[in-house]
C-alpha cells in the first residue's frame, strides 16, 4: 500500500517545483523529502525524479502519481473536515500562505491570537506571492491564502476556491523631503509624468498596477530602481533616488527624509482570505478567517 506522506511529498515537489521549496512548504528538510520520494520509488518500482541541471523534474509516471495524490489528499481533507466539524473546535494543522507585507504587518498578531485561543490548532505560515498562493490553495498545497488585488486589477479566484474580504489597504506616494510634492496636500495621477520611479520588479502585482495606472493617466513610467522588499524601496526614496507608491500595511515608520503624500484618487488594494470550497465547513478555516477580519481594523489604524 502506498504511503500517504510519501505521496504528499511528491505532490509538494510537483506544485512547488523543487525539493527545497517542497520541504519548506511541508516543514521538513530537503533531505527528508528526498528520502520520502526515494522510498516511494522503491515501493512503486518507478523512477519519479530525474536530474535537470541543478534541479529535478518529475517523470511522466510521477506526474500521474502526483495527480492521484492530489485526489487522495482531497479525500483525506474531507474526512478531517468532517471530524473537526463534529468536534466543533479548530484543531489539527492549518497551512497559510501570505504575501510579504501581510506576513509582516498582519499575520504575527493573528497567529499569536489563534495560538492562545485554540491550542489544538497548529497554524503554519509561508510567505508567498499573492498570485502564486491562490494556485497553491487550488492545488491543495496550502489550506488558506491571504492575497490581495488592486482597484484596476481584480483578483482571479479559480473554480473551487472561495474567498472573503479582510479589508482595504491604502497606498501613498512617498517622496524625498526636498521634492516639490512634499508640501502638497494631495497629488493627482496626471501630475506624475516625468518622475523617476522606484518599484518592485515586473510580474509583481504592485509593479503591474503602477505601470497600468500611469499609462491610463497618459504617463509612461520611468522606472529607475527595482527591489522586492518595501523597506528597500523606502530606503531608496530616503536617499533621494526617486519616488514610490507603497501600501501602508507592513510599511513601518518612515525614516527622516521621506514624506508621505496622498494621491487623489487614493490607490486601494483589497485583502482576501481564500480557501478550497471542500474545506469551507472546517472550524479551523472559519475561525482563522474571522480572526483575520477582527485584526484588520487594529492593524489598519496603525498602518
């Protein structure tokens, strides 16, 4: 009989692409994941992973087995949901994926609250890009995701994935203290032509929003510096190297030399919790969503 944990390891490699990423998602070491898959290969008498450069790829047989593993994991999830529902209390392991600023600005308080009120619930967090996290939910790689969209770029939720609004995160224009915008009560988007921009790399939601918004206002953005983390973007603004649009959540206190100026209209990104429809009745999912929504007003007031 095939071992479910070994199938789970194979499925994680299929979803995350590498043994290392799969191990991080499962809370194991890469060596442990490799050992699980090696045992699965011996059980099935089948080669499942092949070397490809510095990484690995799944064989055709492994792809089929990973798809079967996903079906089995869905059955197990359904059984666990029914048991937890009968008990009526959040329990067991709950894996959560959240984008960077939510992982920093929202999740610590939420996780600490859940740990105190529900000691039988083992909640585990991974920091994941919002668009990737939705796919991980749909494939059963994580139980719940905290993701976001922007006012001009709605979040696509695939079939079989449910969502609930957590709250709205406002976004401000950050400029160096000596910038002409620094003393203004507000700046319109049409006034942004000719600015030197600091933002996240292409493919990130914030980057795509900036480009689409400025082009809609008749401006082609001159992006001079790119970085993944908001603190790095703020530091570049503080050095006088350009301006940036940065959401308030998880941003932290601004350093000297950086001024926050409202845009008119103000950009808004909306935060969502997403989970698989099959797990909707699970008390752990319902309680985590309620806790996210309850903490949002406390977080947004101080953002």
